[in-house]
């Protein structure tokens, strides 16, 4: 029996086993990273949805604050009331901006973004929105949100999902 050949075969088998184990560990690490990323994406999206629920509750409790947006009548002139109204609109826009950024960064799918489209259209077409938006607030948001809101405002009827996606490509 040739000990040199046996020793070489043993080394080759040990190296092969090591390579196999390293490959399995790498695959396991990748799967763990994918699961962690997905969990993080779900958590981010859930927080955004919960924030929108809080905003809906605010609307139900403060009709006086939201009325000018949806009727275009009675925009506040008193400083504190105007500030509260502008903050309300700003909160909506921040949620929109976050949702758009999540989509653009591939953290939420198009089907999730699509669920926000009716709200985007509703606010963008609201009779009181143009006054706030063109009063300088448009400059406070990302180019993507500005493109979407401008597209909605000028559509006169709202935009489709395809038009939303197109606005986000520019």
C-alpha cells in the first residue's frame, strides 16, 4: 500500500469537505440575511400603515382642521389654526413621500404602492390642496413626490398606476 497516495487522497477529501461546508454556511448566511431583510421591510411598512391609521383618527376627531383641504373653503387665517392646518397637510405628504421612497428603494412592491394611489389622488385633487402646495410647500419634498403630485394636480381626474410609475422614473 502506498502511504503517499492514501495521504494525498485524505487531504483531497478533507479539502473537499471543507469547501462543501463553507458553501453550505455561505448559503445559510445568505438565507438568514434575506429573511432578516424581509422582516425589516415588513416592519417598516407596518409602521407606515400604523402612522396612516393615526392620521385617519386625527381626521375623524378634527373635522374643523381638515375641512379646508377637502372643501377648499374656510382656510384658516389665524396663525395657530393656519399652522395646525399646514402641519396636517404636511403629515399626509410625509407619509406619501415615505411610501414612494420605500417603493423606489424596492422595500415595498408595486401592489402595496397601488393601495396608496386613491389617497394620493384624493389629496392631490382636493379643492384646498393647490393653495398649500403652491404656497411653497412643494419645495419641501423629494423630486419624486413633487412629480407625482404635479401630475395628479394637472390631470384633473387623478392618475393611474401606470402614470404613477412613469412619474417615478423621471
